[in-house]
C-alpha cells in the first residue's frame, strides 16, 4: 500500500478545505536553490519477485574468503540463540519505547543492557541509542565541553547550542585513534568552535607519547581522549594518562573495545580516580559484520555527568501496588527535538542492536567474554610472530597489543592485498594513506574465529605472494 493511504478525492477535499490548489503549493516557501529536483539516478520501482532476485544476486557477491580485517569491525562468533531471539516480533519490529505501559519488555532489556555496560566499564551510568562508536565519541566530546566550568564561565558553551568563544574549547585527540572516529568527531563538533588538538604517537611503541602530552600541561583543555586499545591495536598506559589529565584539570574520555574490558582493568578504575566518560562501538557484542552495519555505540559516564548524557536512559521503579516497572527517565522524547537547546540530536533508536548485545553478553557471561578475548590475544600473537618472520615483513611497534597489529612491507601493500584476495585471504587494512610516515603499512586482525589452519593458510599465502614478487612472477605495483 502507499505510504500515505489517502485517495485522490480525500486529498482534493483536504486541499479545498484549506484553500490550496495542489500539494506542491504547501512547499512554495522553499527556495528553488534548496530543492532536490528530479531524482534521475533512482531507478523505477521493482516487483517483489524482482527485488528478491536482485537481493539474491547481491548476496552471492559476499566473499567466503578468510577474514583478517579489523579496524573497528570484527568477525566474532555469535551464538545462534542471539538472533533467533532478536528476530521475535516483539523485538524485531519494535521501534522505540515511548509508551512505558506498552513497552515493558523493551524497557526491561534496555535497563539490563545498561546494567551490564556499567558493570563492564565500572562506570555509574549507561545510556542507549548511540548510532556507532564514532558518533558516540563526538557526543562524549560535547559532554566534556558542556561540563567544563572554565569554558562556561568564559562565555563558552554553558548550555548545548551556545558556541564556545572565550576561551575556546579544546580536546586532546591522539593521532593513533581510529581515523574515522577523528573525522566524524571533527565534523560534528568543529561548527561549535571546539578544537581537536592532535597528540602524536611514539614511533617505537605506537602508543600515545606522554612527552607530547606534557607539553600541554597547564593549558586550558576540556578533556583528553584515550583509546584502549588504540587504532593500531597497541595498549596505552591508561593509568599514567588518566592521572596526568586529572592533575591538569581535564576530563578523561575513554574509547574502548568492550570485549577487551573482560580481561583488562575497566576505565572506571584507571589511575587514582578512573575515567570520566567511556564510549566505543558495541559491534563486538553480538552484531554481525553485515556488510557494514547496522552497529551501535555505547556511552557511559560518572554520576556527576549524568545530566549531560544524551540518548535514552531507562530506570527501574515500582507502581502503586509495589510491582516492579521500567520507564524512560531524566529525558523525554521531546528533549531530542528542542533544536539548539537540546543536549543532543540523537533520536533514532538502535534498540535492536542493544537487544542483541544484551542477549549475547547474557549467553556468554563474564567467563565466556574472557575466553573470547584470550583466544583473540593468542591468535593475533601467533599470527604476528609467523608473518613477521617472513622476509620483507616487519612488525612495526614493540609494545603490548590486543588482537590487531601493524606490519610494514617493502612492497606496495595495496598490491599485496589484491594478490592475497585472489588466494581467498582478506589480509587486513592498508593504512598507508592515513599514516604515510609508517611506509607501506598493513593493519591485521585475528579474532577467536581464526583457527590454526586459517593462520597457516595466511602465512603460506603471503609467503607465496612475496616469493612471486621477489622472483618477478607477480608484479606488486
């Protein structure tokens, strides 16, 4: 049926009632320069049979190659029960729980999700409904600026929507953070006069250079961002950076892989007092790669920053008869459409992904998450050791890492990846463009999904590709 199910006669009657000749006249205030015009690139509609045929053709294009790609989206095992339960109608077709009396199941599972995330991060509060890890970081930056009393007293962002002007808001942003996260954050915050200050990484360790941070001591900065692990997979000295930031009156924003928190100290326990805001992408918790999404972001914070937290927050209460119930609390739906006076424009609900994450964590439990992280660590180190032993391949950094690592080649990485793909291996991500100082650099990931046979296959394929290049049989250019 059409999206607007009115008949032509009903439309004509309504237009006559308001004295308008045609629907187009309702939009005559929009200047011609802002109109989209004709949509010539959009094809005509298809029948159900044609759509089904097209989607089956697209599905056959999916690769069955062994995947060693990470860079923010990871191939993890997802128990079959996770999406079997998510596909139930009450979860799969539910949009958002505005009416508490009709949404108790949805509200309860979001409440349980929030409880799990606060336990995982050791923070006081968690929300729901962030789009992804990159936009969650941008929201964390906005939170930090709103909470900075120095900015507010200087005529800056006392409330959302008021641009910081005197002094400007500044955030220390390590360059070893995910390039996409940094770009998205800049896009969202630079129009509000928030400056992201690059912090170089140490060329030996790949971690944040503490000496570079020390150069910013005493300056007015709202927060410092810490990636754990960072984009290269390296582990940061989170205790030292956290204590340094708090000593210099800065908040600490932690960008974390949630799976890693099952085996390492959570952000709420970093340094003497812990991080202030924690964010990241929840994709490792039950969301399949699915050709790029949908995923979801998570955002947690200390109690003192609760009022700055965007997105949905569910609370547990009791009705007049003493029965437990769940409600949206602290924020109403209308808060998100208050234009410049709103805390955030986050409104669309990522609830289905949150449901998947909650079921995923419940099925695996603390021990299951820990076992998964341990297997990722073991596989990545086995693969790194064997690949870096090949001629012409070098492990770039010499500090501890989790399930990703960076290799440097003497040959062009793009051509190596093409040759590996021809042998059924998705070898990693070419990061030479984002980090030209690293030369021909490849970011490689090995999760718990990679078996000993998979690792051996990668090593043999790369050895063959490099051997062909050395002998001139396969030009890597």
